[in-house]
């Protein structure tokens, strides 16, 4: 997914440039692939740890918080169209990971179950 979006970004004649090790460098497909795989492995590990601890419902919150923190990088280390392109890549990968891991670690219908339990009409009489 990230490489497809990277291809679209390059097709639109935007060359993502970010500051790496104190100098501006082009963000190429290898950087995108390596960071996406690393983010996926870390997300998988955190999601599994949350599931084992019985706190899997916290995954969407933790994943979205990680996205917010990760957007600091491109907004600080890139300018203009490069920053927009890199933020778009961050958001796309995060959405896939958050939704994908939520479907893996949480049971189907978890959202409805959690809301039904808090409604007064569902309390036993």
C-alpha cells in the first residue's frame, strides 16, 4: 500500500525530500518499504501485547496517538509538497495498521458490545 502511494506521489512529479543526518536526501522506495515493515512489526507486537493483557480495546487509541506523534517527523524534517507527501504516506500506513490490527485482535462487534453494556436499557431488572 505504501509503495503504491509512493509511486503515485512520484508519478505526480513530487520528489519527497527530507532531512536525514543533517542533510537533505531523497526519500526513495527502499526507505518507504523498510520503515513501513518496521512500523508494521512494531504495531503487531504492541497489538499482541495489548491482547494478551486483556486491553486490546486500547489499540485504536494507541495507534492513532502513534500516528499523531509520527507526523511530527515529516512536518519538521520536510518542507512544502515533500511534507504533504510524507504525511500522506504516514496516514495511509497508519490507517491500514490501525484498522487491520483492530480486526485481528478484537472480536467482531466489539464496538456495539461495549456501547450496549453502558446503556441503561441493557441492565438487568
